C-alpha cells in the first residue's frame, strides 16, 4: 500500500529553479535605495511624506503609503482607540518579539534567497489567499470580484504551477485588494468596535478579531495534514510577508504606534468600501467646516 504523498516546500523552490523564468533579470521586489522619502507622523497624528514622492516606494509598492494609508484630513482615529494603554503595552511586546526574532529572520531570508524565488514564494501564498477572497466575495454578493478571484485561483494553480507564477494577470484577471471575513461582517452591518492590538498577531478591531477564526478555516494551509510541512509553509509565509515590509519600515518616523494604528484603520475602511469615496458625505463635511469658519469669523 502506498503511503500518503506529502508536498515538500523544497519542491516549490526546485520548480522555480528549473523554470526558464529564472534566467530573466528581475529587480529585488523588496530592496533598492529608499531615496529621500520619509513617512512620518505629526503631532496631530497625520501621516505625511517628505522627499522624493515618486521614488522607490511608488515604484516598489505601486502607491504612496501616506496617500493610501494616512489618516484622512480631520479624522481622529484616537477616538476609535479607547484601550490605548493596553494596546500600547501589547504593541511594545510585539515590537520586541519582532525586533529580536521575526525581523532578523526576514533580513536573513532576503540575504540568502534568490530574487526569483522570493517572487515565486510571494505568488504561491497570494494564490492560496484567492480561496479566502472568493469565499468572502460570494458572501458579500460581489459576484464579479468573486469570479475574477476564482478564475485567478484556477489558472494560477494549474498553468501557473501551483501559483508560483501569476499567469492570470496576463489574461486580464488582475489581483484584487483582497477580501476577508472581517470585511464581510462590515458589509453585513457589524460595527468595527474599538481598535485592538493582539499579542503576536498585531492590529485588529473587536469585529475583525473573531473573523480571523473563519479566515483560518478558509486558508488551504489549515488542511495540510503533515505537521512539519504545514509549520514550514506557515513560517515561510510569515517571514516572506515580513520581508516585504523591511524597506517601508525603514522610512517610518515619529510615533510608530500611532502611525501603524492609523494606517490599519484607514486601510480597513478603504477595503470595506472597495476604495469608493462617499462624495455626498465629503461634501456635507466640507460644507459643515465652511459654515463653522463663517460663524467663527462672524464673532469678530
């Protein structure tokens, strides 16, 4: 009787190594000069950039972190953080664990892993995430996005060799911003609740925390029965994700807790509405500000 066959993580690297794509020159997706750009927080908690805004961050990530994740003008995210004392304590613990364990591992990973392997690993785990994306797209009634994500999963898993290569994007199926059960609950009308920093897991909210359980069971890695393989894949996923943030992290200045909190909360708001801006609400807010300025000036 044949024993159960287990997919070794080394097989993934071997497939990339023998691929013709490996001979193509590729830029380091996580390296390169950072230029003079800096991301920082002011005394009001707003995120700003200075220096070359069209530099390496825009080229590497496809967006300016300040424009994408910075706190919206006039929006005070501290109002959504009533447990700041507790959250800062957990943040300090997480920061220490990252500084002495995860970050050194991520730096070593970048130093010893060929660039084309990093691309393949990133594509592989991104492809696994399409299962969660498709599941939540259906629950949210986003049929077009769910179909796009399902198509990407099918094409990249087969033609893209288990997701190592993003073939689907060349067929018109672009990668989405991602869907998770926390976003699904938000679409269903569940309020976010206070901001919450989880030990080792990082930023979250009262709504997003239990949603992580559902996301855990929609992650295909959960169903890998061979424990060493499952642990290796999960560790690789975490280290790869951490490595992708090394350059951006080096540019952060100011209160890191406030910066990351505001970035997380605005990013979540952005994902929930799929980047659609409520023009009416913004107009009403602007009119209210203008009215307030008129009343203030009339006092003089």
